[in-house]
C-alpha cells in the first residue's frame, strides 16, 4: 500500500501537477489569427449567439464541454473532506471524459453554506456547459440538489454516484441473472446500504423489471420496514411491510445481494443462506462487503462482482458516464431521462455478449473472456462501449422527445 501511495502521489505531482490542461483548437500564430480569435472578429459570433442562443453550439465549445462539480461532502469512501480535497477526484473524472469519449471537461469545486446556495451557484453558471456531472455529494442533500438543477437547467444534469452506479449495476445484474437462469421479476433482492447509490440502483432495477415488494433494504439500524419512524422520504420508498429485521432474516432464500455500504459487512454464514445460483454485487470500495475468495468458499454456484479491478466483474462507472454524456450532448438533449438510462443498460449488456477483441484482452491482462459467470460486464478499455452506449443514449433521447437535434446519418455506425 505504501508503494501505491508513493506512485499515486508521484503520478499526480509529476512532471507537472494535476491531470488536465487547456489546449487551443484554433491557430493563434499571427496578428490576423488574433483578430479573428478576439477583437474585432469575435464580435461576429457574439452577435449570432445574442440573436439565437442555440448558436453557442455552433460557434463555441459548449456542445463538447462538461462540468464536473462537487462540494466534497462524500469523496469516494473517504467522507466529507471538503471541496478542495475533492479536486483530484474531479480532475480524474475530467480525464476519463476525455480519454473515453473525447469530451472536454473542467472541474469545479463549490464552497457553500446550504444546499440552496450550491444549487444557485451551479444553476448560475450552467449555460457555460453542454452538461453537468455532479459528483461526491452526500445523501440526502444530493437528491434535493440534483432535482432542483434538473428543473432549472436546460442542459443534462447527472449525479454519477447515483445513476452511473445504477446503470452499470443494472447491466451487470441483468446479465448475471440471465446466466443463472433467473428472471429479475422473480428475484428476491437484498440491498445493504440506503444512500444515494443504493436508492438509485434499486429504482433503476425496478424500471428494468424488479418488483419493489421483493426488495429488502438495510441501513445501519437494520431492515427498512413500514413500522420505523426514523425514515426520510427516500428510504420510505423502500419500507417493506415485513416482520423481518436482520440481514439473516432477509437474505435467507434471497437471489441477489447488492452491497453499497462498507467492508466485511456480509458474513459467509449469510451467503450460505441464499437461494440456489445466487448473485452478489459487493461494491464497497476498496474493500467489499465480502471478499470474493470467502464467498466462493461458501458457494460454488455463485456469480460475484465487486468494484475492484483485480477481480472479475468490476462494477465501474466509467463503463457508462462518458458515453451517456457523449450521446446526450450529440443529441443536444436538455435532460437525461429514464429512457436514456435504460438504453445505456441494454447497450452495456450487449457489449458484454460480443466476442472480446485481442486488444481488450491485452489491456485487461486476460488470456480469454467469454460471457458467463466470470464475465458479465465489459472491461472499461473496450472501445465498443463508445459507439454502442452513446448511440443507444442519443437515439433514446430523440425517441423520447428530449433531443434538440436529429442525429446525423450513420451516427456512431
């Protein structure tokens, strides 16, 4: 771990601090270039945009620019360390946008005294960008913040900790259940964790066919049930009318366990109680709710996924968020709706079922990969994610009526 620490610090510090920079897209070599780039030539696009705001997409970088915005209240698994401490993570998201989807991105860290002040700050600068990626904002404030910004902004606003996690989880879960010979409509699901990611994951699974009454959600006090009087409005959505109170109660006979909570919270004895051919997504990072080796010792009929890259089936948000924004911006969508999210789920599922190219095997360090228990989710370096997911999202935006432009012939073909 000390070696990783030193390598990570060196990576971020050298040969120049940080992970992103600004590059010029137009020549600026002589007086004529400068007269076009700035005064007097710049006045012409200014007039065009003043006449029609949509011209900002024609004459500026708006249509390829994403803001990655945080207040640092829920940084990775580190907690509330403040806006400035979140900057390396937000720069990392910007790096991923550029690397995987060719999107320019800038990180913005906001200091504020109330959720409303954060909302106002972001809404007041939103027109600068083609889309806004919210990141590392704690629950339940993140729900209020995202809802208000979606309503106020005319560009896509997407809280990746909620929806990115949910999309990749849903894609992997549907594939895992298919491999295990089960239908999501029939699955009994146990979700450990009741924060932003957990609630978003369960809501999207419901949109994909899961039955709300078959979902048991747990927080630090145990099962969320209808007789508790300490639940916020978001947890109330998953208050189950049940006499079951403990993890052991609800996991007995369960088909699925989804963990978005903390390390080592799923004991092997509980895994043994699950139904035949169970599915476990232990997504606490860096340490999962149960180590895969321990889970596989208990069950040889198991499909296991984690958030880590050193185990099979990594649930990684980079499988979706760059491509969702690529499709949304290309369609000039004013929001990212449920139809676009479900389209992304199905596109990711499809990529996992394709033959894996040699370059993906080389990048992932695998000798072979084939759809099945050890490969239910694509690898992040799979270049097919961009055309498959972006195209599906853009087409869903057009079909659902939230796109401002038609897609060009052969888009992402």
